C-alpha cells in the first residue's frame, strides 16, 4: 500500500508541475480561441479579411436584436472581438484581459440571445474563460515571457 501511495504522490507531483500546467493552459487558450475565431470568421464576407457580411448585419438586426447595444456597434464590436481576442489568446498575450472580454461576450450571448444554451455550450465557454482569468496564460505564453524578462 505504501508503494502505491508513494507512486500516487509522484504522479501528483509531476501533474502539478509548471510544464504540465503550462501545456494545459495552452490547450485551454487554444480551445477558447478556436470557438470564437470560427464564429468571427463566419461573420466575414467570403474572400475578405474583415469585411462584415450582409448576413451578419441581418443577424444582429433580427436574431440578436435583444442585445442592449446599437446594432451597428454590436456587430462591429463582436466581429472585432472575435478576431482580436483569439489571436491574443493563441499568443498568450494579455491573456486575462482577452479571456475576460470573451467571458463578457459569452454572458451577453447567454442573457440576451440564447438563454437556453447555458448547459450545452455557454457553461463550457465560461469555464474556459474563467480558468484563464484566474490562472493566466501559463508557462508557454507571451505573458509569462514578458513577466520573466521584466519582473526578474
């Protein structure tokens, strides 16, 4: 039994190490970034980088009309955020701020657009975003590199 306990402690020691945590935080950043990046790209005209499609303008005017912001502003803000924050998350730059922005978007979508989507979708997005807000980008992030350079 002692050998098993010793082995378990060694496994826990490895799993709680900076390298493993850094890898997990990288995966969390990529997972959350992927969700919002794909959503942002779906709002753009085919073949363009950032031209908002007419379909997106229609969706914000009709289906997303419950959002308490002017339609044109909400369309531009959401599309911009869904491109900017995922890039920052992949880089691990301003991770906490980017995750907080995506958490805010998730809550707006949950409250004003799709209130029945909490358990199947939005709870997972919120969990990923909150993990990044609380823990930061991890060892393999630009944030960590900057902290090592300037705070050492």
